[in-house]
C-alpha cells in the first residue's frame, strides 16, 4: 500500500512491515523515511544490516544469499537494496519476486532509489512487494503541502512563528527541503521552545531556495510574474547556462502552439495525446487562456532572435533577456521594448 511521507510516522509506530519501497527525488523526505525504518528495525531486534547497490553488473544472487544467510550475532536480517536507476531490470525483477515469496518475520527488506514513473509502479516486482509492505514516494512539496510540512517540523521543535514568518521560511528555502530542515534545526538551537519573531527569522536564515528550469517553466505558464523573476534571479546566481533556459522556452512554445491549434478546432484538448499529465494541464490551460495566436507568433519571433543572439554571444545581460521572454509568455506586450544586446 502507498503511504504519503507526512503519514509515515503514524504508520511505522503501529508496526514494522516486512518490506518498504522508498523512491523519489526529494532527499529530505527520503532521508526521514529511511531513518525511521532503520530506527524501528533496530528497536525490533534487526541488529545486522546488509547494504547492496544494484549497479551495472550487480550479481543478484547476492540478494538471495543475504535473505538466506544466518548470523552468529542476530537471527534477524535487515537488507537495504539501492536501485540507482529506479529499475531492477529483467533479472532483478525476477529475483525480487522470488525474494518476496520467501520473506519471513526474520527478514526486513528496504528497496530505495530515485524518482520512478508509473511504468515501474506497474511492474510485477513492485506490486508484489507493495502488497506485502508499503511504498513511499517522495516528491518536492509546494504551496499548502510545503507549509504543512514546515509547520510539522516547527511543532516537532516546539517552535512558534507567525503566518508571515512561516512564509518567510518557505520563501527562503523553497525547492530545497533539506535546507529548510537545517534552518529550522538552527532556529531551534538559537531560540529553543520559543515564539520566534519575523525579525529573528530574517536575521538567522540564509536564502537557500533552489529551483530548476522545469519549475521555472511551470511558474511562467501559470502567469506568476513575481515568482518567475525570483526564480530567474536564483538560477542566474547558481550559474545556470542561459542556453538551457532558451531551449526550455522554445520547447514550451512549440507545445503551446500545437495546443492552441487544437483548441481552435473547437474539440476538447486530448491532453495525453500531447504527453501532458494531469498535474501540468492547469499550467498550460492558464497560458492558453491568456495568449492569442498573434501573441504566440510574437513570442516565436522573439525566441528566434534571442536564440540566434545567444549562439553568436552578443547578449550583454542574458538573464535580462530571459526575463523579457518569460514576461511575453505571461501575456505582457513588450514588442516596443528592445531586448538588451551588446
């Protein structure tokens, strides 16, 4: 069964399941979940721990041997198997199904790895282990979910902050939950069991928000100009190559153009036909609602000019131009404002 990361603590306090599947690209949540499993395992007598990494050339017989080996020190075996690609392959899938069939109360299996897709979750090995134990998928949190997680962390340290203080922490560490956890731990050391003012938060914290180009694109499509500019500023400070953003903007324009043509046909948009999943459909719909065909044509011209200029290395301030292009995606008429080129 699937358990959300924020509900995992409640589940594991009730009982230790035979196996756990922990996957995702959010390190802080993964670390928390795995540490809870390790602590619970140790408390339940699983003193011996075997760690295996299924890299290229991995001998899957090692996993079978680990489940069958007996120790002089402990009869209970805790086996951690890391899948660096998130997929065990044909042989690994077969072995994992065999292991699942032979699991007993003296064996605890933890399989973990990076973000996985629905194809992996539909795999026989995943379903068999999920039915026996639990799966936890750890993805970056945003909005209300991020605020709920932050409040949970603050409450755990018996800290109290205002609504604006909580927002300040979220803004400082957005996109980097590991940094958020570290900052809250620091606040707990500086102001133990206290009500912390906004001024104290601002003084103690360092801006550690981290974004990537995919998050930038979603915010741009949604039309949030303030957040988009902040992301561009952070990406510039992190040294992200402007060409990567140009590539992303061109890709998104092509997608929007196809969607706009489909929209004009009068028939409902078949989102899956365009490879757009439910969690991103709202972003594209927002952009389609505010951008006309003429505006999309203007964006295409601006992107073509910028792409050529970047390749010729004649841009004086690349991220100023990036901001200009993103604002055009938000429906702002910037045709009379020249782009800054050397």
